[in-house]
C-alpha cells in the first residue's frame, strides 16, 4: 500500500529526481493529476538538480487557469515513484509558483503505465501493477 500526501485537498506522491551528472537523488512531492498529459516539475527544482533550458529538446506550452506559460521539455536519466523506475523520462519544466510547497505535477506519461486501486477518501493506493502493455516491453 502507498499513502498519497494530502496538501490542502490535493493528493501528492513522492518522487525521486536525479541530480545531473551525480549519483544521487532529490525527493519531490508532485500533485497526482490524471488530467495532466505530462509530468511537470518547477524550474526552481530543475535548476537545483543541475538541469537547465540548455538540456531541452523542445519548447513546452502549458495552458492553465492563469493563461499560457512557456517552458521546456527535458529527459532525465531516471524517475522513481511508487517503487517503480522509468528511464529516459520526459518532464516539462515550468515556473509553477506553488504556494502549497509542491514541486510539480505527476502526469499521465507516468501514470498510464500502471493499473491502480485508489481510495480517494483515505488517499491510499492499495495496489499498483504494471499495465499489460508495459509487461510486454
């Protein structure tokens, strides 16, 4: 079982993001968001980890309630969450200006790889298994 972190009504998951060119990780709380296509991390965190827009392979546009923001897409060598690791993981880097103290959003480019049994009343994830398409890879 995994426990999501409740931040003022938003559920967050703890992820591990790697420092660039170092053999260590930093913990980051990401809002669990099935409405986000990509995982998004605040540029302040990305800068702290040693990445920058120079590592980008494409520009990213984020449309939200406050309008459109421009950012960039990078691939990080590893991304860990819920005990699973993805390699060459794509994240969008944007200025989030979060007052909740979260580092970003855990989006569908991670979540679509799994089947989960989530109790939103308690914030508990009772089972996480790789989806059948991921088992074949």
